[in-house]
C-alpha cells in the first residue's frame, strides 16, 4: 500500500479581498479529486508573522518549519504583483532552509495578461537555491478575475482542469521518487 503524499499548499498572498482564496479552493478540490495526496494549507494570512523575520525559535516560525519538513511536496498558489511574487510568500519561504531540500514544488499562478508566469519563473530560481525540484508543468490563469464564476468554479471544459490533472500526476511521481530517495539516504549526506 502506497502512503498518501503529504502535500503542503502554500498561499502566495495575504491581501484583503484576495483572489488567492478562490484559486486555492479550486486547486484544493482538484487535489482532493486526484486521491493521491493528503493536503495541508499554509496561508500567510493565518500566520502571526511579524514585519521582521523572527528567530527560528519563534513559535510561528518553528511551526511553519515543522510543516515544511513534514511535507513530501508543495503546491504554491501565487498571484503576480508588479511582475513578481508577493512578499508574504518570500517571507514564508525564507523561514526554512534544509526543510525544503529534495522535495518537488509545483505552481498554480494567476494574474492579468501574464497569468502570473513571471512570478513563477522568479520562484523557480528561489526554489532552485533551496535544492527543490520544480515541476515544469504549471497551471496559469490569465485575466483570472474574469475566469472564475462567482461561486469559485470554472466552466466545464476549461483547459485548467486538464493542465491541473497533468501537474498533479507529475507532482505525485516526483514526490514518491524523492520520498523514496530521502528514505534511502539523507540528502544532507550528499557531498562533493
């Protein structure tokens, strides 16, 4: 029997009135439909994070680090603000270091004309530094405010459903492969 993949979904925004809740809820429903994951949501709006990076011993940071360490894979749901990703997302990423190592990261992005893809490309650089494996496939919502219905759903046949199914299948493959590799030998023991 294969253990479910512990997937941490990370919200990229903490703005009031954010669309992130709608996009994340849609993504979570697709994750649940896949049946391969157990989902934990990490939302900067629900964390008591100060304006300055607290020490690693701070209870909120320690809890966030534990959640990241326990995850097998990550799904980042991020908007693009001013051609980049939001500061609360970077804050959350920087609260941990080795806890990210040797785990896959996938992206669901949204925004205006670019659909958040510029933010995703920047995040690939950040996550590369953290020794993660970013998944090539992503789901991107251009003109996102116009795509979702008032109830948070997408029209049947929207291409995002197919893109999300592919993203989740590949994320599951990478999560299992890297989980097996981490169990076989600790990534921290790899040396040049």
